[in-house]
């Protein structure tokens, strides 16, 4: 399938700076996200959707009504407009490499996209590769997802015979700072099932996320003038160091785990002689294993308490989010339809777990089962981000076949 509008849409979206910002108190976190939101409103109207709207928080929504007579579920297609605050997204100048020859790609005079570091490149010979000029990220995360949804919608309107359910479109702000679903309700989305189009390589469906908690440790020591501290001082800094030092070293940390391994991650440390706080992030795909890691911290705390009598050490666990598979397992049809669409597009479905959370995970627990579909994007949040145009076309094709699948 060809999507003649896809390339231009994608290039025009990535040129708009939509970086979100962690420290911002406003919603959306940056006003620039409205620049893309307003452009999408114009284009959704041009394509011919109804109920096109951007609200005060920057959420863009629209409806494409079904062309079927029978009753069927309403499906939401979701992508995020912001780009990661980690890398500059201002003045993105995409570079197009036509008929890719399979060799390393010089992004600029100092940055190289090497095949040995990016083995997926080997599969892309002959394709149209889009990179940055090496000074910014590309923003395929997630403007590829937006462009793919837009081109699929354009196709559906131009081909009114092609079967489709009621489709709710939602473009969200602030996903990269974890607030993408903060100002939206399931009622507003108005769908039975959803798909975020925000994933990676061809054929991937992400139906799992970490289970995530944070653990705050508060340490109260005893401060005395160091000249006269003998037998009196209990240094909270040393207690904090002792707790961290006692953690397992060769496993169970972000720096030595991948795939389905979880971890304990000391994320913040504030320490003085009198008081210290440690924040740990705990991650695991299985909830039991998550609790096991928390028990380990609790044991370490007890042990260190014994070593430093007179100090107070408390521990508080806060839930962050849970593996969306817990929800998706109750609605197997959502994944089945996606796998079927991917196979019909001539690809092999690859189920993957996300070593993080997603808007889809939050939406799933809010009541809208929402796995994540591939966009074709690679090396996200990086100046070496890249995507192949033909992979984006495949993603748009999968969206179409998926919509058709829901009418069957
Ligand atoms: Zn994303």
C-alpha cells in the first residue's frame, strides 16, 4: 500500500518544536505543543473528520464514523505530540537517504550511524532512511505515529468502501514527561479499545510494561560538634552509603539488566549528617518479583538499623504503575486483532515488553485496554534517531487492516 501524503506530513511535523519540560507547572508543559496541535486540527478538518477539537490542555480529538451497519466496538488511535526533553528538538532538519546502500550512514562530520551498533539497518537496504543532521533528535517518537494515523485516516476517507468501525483519534501532549493522560478521561475518549502508535521496529506489539514502585528511605542520625562527637554522633550520610553499598552488585540494577529482568535503582540521594533521604525506583514485569525486591530493601534496612543503633530509619513504598498485561489478558481480542493485522500486512508479529511505562498502560488501568503498535522508529531520544519511510507505510497499512479487522 502507498500513502502519498505520509512523507510530507511526517517531515512537516518533525520541523515543529514540541519539546515537553519536566519542571514546568503548566499543562501542557510547553505552549509550543499547541503549534502542532493547531496544525493537526486544520489537517483533520481537511481530511474530513468530524468533531475536530483541541482543548485547553492541548489534547486533539476527532471522530471518523463507521461505514458499517452492524454494531461494533469503537476504536481509539492514539499518539503523542511532544518530544523528549532530553535532546533538543528545535530546528530539526531531517536528512533523507534514498535507496539506502546498507553501509554506515554519516549523519554529519562527527556522528555516524554504524551498522554494527544498529544491526536492524541491515534489513533496510534499498529503503528511504530519514535521519537528523546530527544536532537534534528527529522526533519520529512520536510524530511517525501521528503521521501514520493521519495517512491511514486520509486513506479511509478517500476509500469510503474500505470497512471501518467508529474511530476516535486522540493526540496527546506531555507523554515524555509522564503526564500524557493526566487531563483526559475514558469518557472523553469515548472508545471501547485503544492503540497507541508509539512503538519500535516492524511488527512489534508491546503488551507489557514494568510494574513500578518507588521506595523512600528516611534516615535520621544524630549530629554533634565533630570535635566532641565521640560515642555520640550517628552520621546519616554513612547510613545512606551503607544501605546503597549493601545492594546486590552484579544483578538487579539498571546498568546490568535487560529484557525481562527487573531492578532496584537508587535514583536520588540527599544527605547531611543529621538527615538523609534515598529514593529507589523498583521495576519488574511480575508484581511478586517487585515485592520481593522491596522485601530485600526492607531486610537491608533492618540490618543497617542493627549496625547503627540510635538512628531512625523509615521506609515508605509508593505505587507508580502496573504491568498493563494484567488488563490486556482480560481482553485478548485487542492483541489478536493487532497480530492478525500485522500478519495480513506480510509481517511477523513480535510481542514485546516495554522497560518503562506508557500512556497505554495508564489508559488500560483507567478502563481502556490499550497496547502499543510499532511506528518503525529507532534510537529514540537521540541525535542518532532514524526511521525508514517504507516502515512508516507498513505501520499505516497495519492501522488500516486493524480497523478493517474490527468490523469482522
Ligand atoms: Zn513515544
